[in-house]
């Protein structure tokens, strides 16, 4: 059988050229790096789906094809030279980026190259971008990141609409890195639609305008329409945008490709015969993961390489005298096939292995060569020579001390300067020599495996090894968070995958990570390179990355690069005084004591745009959703009657949830600022609702506390914007007038938890920048169907009537606005007061109808609160997982376009261009208004048997004006 990995031949590609807006098509030939024994790694998909790559002759050298695990999108382009999914020669990977950098230097000239700054995209292009910066010569380098870092203020951020994870942060140590007027060079692995580039340039141009941008990618696969869109965008912002790419082309998709892709994915996810062992399923799915813990991917018939039966140990490396056997003995143990005493021997033969205590799970071993010991001496020498370059850790892992130079960053997360580059170049030979010394004698095939965003450091170390241990075959790849279907066939780009838990405590919560084409790669050793942030217990756990690697290689070296932590930047200058909150009736139809709005009044500014125009601008990268407002929906008489009927039906249910969440807040607030007449300390929280969906809930919580306990709680409304964070000036105002520890953030409901995560990240950034501590990122919500918070009134997904309407149930206030020409650095975010809609306003009626039911639910609230306070309320984030699955299954590939829950679905129908509605089979009256709105807009409602929410709204994933008919109704595709 062909080895189950596509890695191609060695050699530098040198395939560079400039194309696009102001470029020239200069692609040159590349070596056949995408071939495995003459078979193109895209042929399997191409033959079955009829997909064609059209364009430069080098495309099939640079790209293979794979399938994402969903029934709606037929293909995925997989780079052969990026060093992400496909193990490749480090010289090829580094040479590809370096040559592109040389091309950029020629394009810009000496002066332009000296003033340029290079920015790479996380996670796939962090190493490519750094190599491009090296090719320019002296250019500083910065890459985006999804890892917030304490002490570093955000210099910008943007969304990547088609990525598995979308939000990018820019965290330079030098706050002036991006403020120069020289060219900004943006580097990504693939230029498919141009949306990410447009989002980036628009976001950065608002803060750091400049005259020239250069976009660099390995391949440019845009359509003619997308090319024209970039040209128009450059004209719009009056700047020049150049393109430099290695190859150009397009993907031709035949009719019916989606249906064929759906059938193909289904056949290989559910139709393969499960066999323990690499490559034994022929063209079946090769799935490797969570084996030591007994957990596998939810693919019952996939070929699982993981946890064989303990009685049937599987030999995965070494020879008969020193083979490493996975699945034998205790979890995490690695043992030989021949040692009857059960000793752990990860070496190649009995003369070159160090043997540790017999039968012990996770016994400590190391390569005998570095310790100078022979067979049988392991119990005495394990962990010996602590001062040397190799230190034995546990089990099959050998830790190598690189002696990374102090003060040199591990990559470009916070910037990498010319001075850093010089110091690293000086230190690389010695670090490479330490790795070479630690490799097992006679190793012929070695993989250096980086970790997600950490690509450049392991790439450079791999390149040093390639020079030092010739003629050994050195390969380089990195782990990733992106899920791809694996099919064990030489004509398919992703033949195997390892699955393991994230091990760097990611800000977006726990999740799976993947390493592709490693299992079956016949590697004599794997050098795992992580930064110190990722060197956690999860890395070393029985189901962790190291345990998964141990089943497929006899030797693992672990090299840890210190995570670079910049010095904290000084707090920015701020105004001496911020304005007082706006209150009704001058701003909003709420009584003045009900809520104070920490906003500025933009009522006189025209901000509304037709829904179709807004959707096109948002999805094309031309605008952020918070820069404009949708036209306020004016409900029909039928819809208004439905709202009032729903309010009558659900008022007691909502009152119960209001009481439970308020009592939970009052019971758990760990401090107090009031004393009752009897002297007992009672809590006095400061309610801060997230405008505007959270504001009616904040008012109701305030009313409950007053009705039940006589507490007059302060209540403010503030703005938070996805991708932009919370209003920092509002936080400053609150911190000046209240103890931040008293603040309780309030929202209406959770969907997938995006705002929950946004708030947590924004508060961390605020504390680091301002030095103000005490704000708790926990949000109290009326309903938590996504299981994203621990303070809630219910976790049921039901109709909250305030979601049925817009401003007319929210004090006549618009959603919040954040636009640079309207909101200055010392201003609150803005909103409008729609005074002209007073005749249709039901804001107070909504509040009064629910407040009137407080007395009848009091006893039930007390019982429910008592039960809730003693229950395990830890968020499971099951809503986020469901959204990711739906995004993939329906071919959307952007979680921001999936809106789960009744409330979020209603918003889609009222404000966005909906594609379709998914409704849980058997959902009753809670969806009457959804069905009515969907009918009015011509949107199909699809019943789904197993759905964690009552319904889910899908925004049109490829919206243009043509996606709606002349009547404004959505077109179902």
C-alpha cells in the first residue's frame, strides 16, 4: 500500500509572480511537489465530482483537493507548500514564502521595502507571512492572532468570514507599528473571494490610512467579479492595491456537484468498515483521535486508529526487538512486543533503548544514546544528565532544551523586528544542533510538527535539521483547528488525521484540534514544537497530542519555545469628563428612573439602509453591521395581533424567568453596599444591560428587585459590538461612579454565545489598557438555550415577545451604531430615538404585562431559585458546537451567518437577508410569528428532527442583490 501521507518531492518551488489590481502575471514553474508516485493529490475528488482547476500550469503542483465534512460544499483546496495540512520539505515551505517576499521587494523598490510592514493571517499563514517578511529583508512582521494576551492592548481586529474561527486580533508590542505611511503587505495562503482582505484593509484604513497595500498569496482563485470588486474598492478608498501570487486560476464546478459531494461524504463517513490500523480501510476514512481516553469522532464506521483492544496490541513502530506497541497495558503506556516483563522501550532496537520499570503506566524513558546507557539500564538512568540537552520526561517523550535566545519572540504575534531576526539567525545553528543530537541514531524520516499559529519557529528549526542530518528526509507541518474529512487514497490530499483536545487554554473555549497526514507517515521520530502557553497538562494527557503521536512513531521529541510576553503598554490618554446618561422622555419612551443610556444621540443622522444593501455590504467586507441601521420593520395588523397574543400567553413564563435570574443575582453577589433597617447586609448590584435586547430585561429585573425587596437598583444600558468590543468609555464612566465589582451585565438571551465571548475578551483588554479591575464578564440572561452562561432564568428556547419587534418594544431606541466619522475616541457609541413611532410603541405595555404577573409566580420562583443555586450550572457551550455543525452541514462556513434560537431567528427575519429557517419538528405556538414572517418574506422553513434549539435562522451565505427578487423576498437556493 502507498504510505498514507501526501508530501511530495523535495525542492524549492520558486513559483512567484505579481497579479491582480496593479500586478503582472508572472507565475513560473514549480517542482512537482503535489505528486505522490505521479498521482495528483486532487485526482480522487476531481474524478468523482468533476471538479477542475483551471489556470496556471503550477496549480496542481501547489494544490490538492479534499472534502469538508458537510453535504453542501463539494471541495476544499489544500496547499502542498504551506506546511499546514501536508508534511513538506521545510526548504520548500520556507522557500515559497521567501521567494514571494523577494518579488514584493522588487515591486516596491528599495525605499518602499524599507518602509513596509508585513502582516500575516492566523492561523494558516503565520509562517508564510514571516517568510515573506524575511524575503523583503528588513521589514517588521506582525501576524493576527486568536489568542488574547494579558498586558497587550489591541491595535485592531477584523473578521474572516469563511474561516473555521473568525475573529482576528492585532496585538503589536509597539503601538506605532501600524501607524506609519509605508506600504502594508498582507499575506494569506489563498485568495478565494477577497472578503477577508477587504475586511482587513477597511478596518485598518480607518485607523491607519496609507497610500499603498500589497496582497500576497500562494494562489489567487478569485472570480472575475471578485477581481473587479477589489479594483472598485481601491478606487473607493483612493489607495493602490497590488497583488503578488505564485499562481492564478479558478475552480470549475459542474452541475450537480453539491449533490454528488453530499453523497460522497456520506459514503465515506458512514459506509467504511472500522478497522484498527493505518491504511487498512482502503479508500475509507482514516480517523485517529481521543484513543487513549476511549473517545473517537462520531463516525461509527470510520477507520479508527486509536484504542485497540488491550488483548490485541498493534505494532506501530520499531523492529521485532524494540517495536512500540500501542493499546497494550494501562492507558498511556507504550510497550514492546517482545519484552515479557512489560518494560517500556520506545527505541529502535534492544541495544539502543533505555528501559524503565516494568508494567508501569506512563513509564519514563529517553533515547539511550544521549544518556550513554544500554539495554536494561533504564531504571537507573531515566532522567539522567539533567544538565545536558536532552531531559527525559514521562513515557515516550524526550524533552529538548533549545536554549531559545532570551527576548526573541516565538513568532510575529506581537511583532518581529529586524533586530529580532538577526538574533534568531545567530542562534538557529546551535538550536538545530541540539535537536539533531537528540534524534535517535539512524533516523531516516523525521517530522517537525508545529502548533496552530506557531509555524515560523518550528519551520526554521526544521530547516536547520534538514541541513544538519542529510540525507535524512525532514518534513514539516503543523496542527490546526480546522476539521477536514480524511480519505486514505494517494489521490486525496488528506489521508489521515489525528484528533486531540486543544492544549493552549484557548479564549473561545475547549475544542478539538487536528494533525493531518501524520499517521501512516512512517516517521522514525516526530519533533513536536509548542510554545510554553501550550505546554499544559492537556498536551500530556492520555488523549492529548503526544499520546496520539506515540501510536504512530517510536520517538517523540518535545521542544518548547518560551511564549513571548511584551511589557504592558501605558494606558491611553482619556478625557477628564464623560457626559451623563441619556434618559426618557428626552431619549427613549422609558421612564427616566428605569434606565440611563450610556450612548450619544444620533437621531438627526440618516443611518438606515435597505436590508439588501446592508447585507451585501456586510458580507462583501464593504462595511461592518454596526456602521448602519436597518429600516425599522413596521408590523402588519396580523403580526401585531400575534405579538399581543404571544405576550398574553407567555407573560407568566417570562415573569418566572425574570424572578429566577434576579434572585440568583441577589443571592450570589459576594458583596453589598446597603444595610436594611435591621442591619443585615444585602446586595445592591448595578445592572448594566447590553443595548438593546438586554435593556427590557434589565428594566424587568430592576422592577422585580423593587417589587420583591424594595431595592432601587441603578440600571444603565451600554453598547457592545461583535468584532469591536464593548464601549470602553461607558466602562470608564461606570468605574468612575460605581465599584466595578457591583456591575452585573444583563442580556436578553444567548444564541451561540458570541457576545458572551466578546464581552469577556473586551473586559480583559480594558483591564490591561486601563488598569481597572473588578468587572465580571459573566452575563445574566433571561434565557440561555445555548448553555453559554451560569446565571439565567431558564435554559428553554421559547418565544420572548420582545424579540418579535424592534424599537417599538425597546423604548423606541435603535440598535447601537459605531462608525468612525460619528463616534470619536472619547465618545459613547451612538443610537437613534425614533420619536415618530410613538403611536406604535408597546415598550411600556410589554413591561407592565409581565410585571403584573410577579405576585402569582413568587412561590414558584423561590422554589426554582433554590434548586438552581444548588445545581451544576457550568456552561457546556453546546449551542456553539451546534452552530459549528450546522455551518458545516449547510455549506455556510461562517458561524456569524447561523443565528440559533427563537430570538436570533426573529432578528434574521426582521433585519437581514434570510436564506432558510430550520425549525425543530413539532415546535408549537412559539414559532407562529417566525412562520408568519418567513411567509411574508418568502423564506422556506425546513423542519429538522434533532435540533438543540426551537429554531435556527440562516442568513444567505452568498448574498448579492440578485439573491432577492424584485419584491425583496429571499431566493432559496
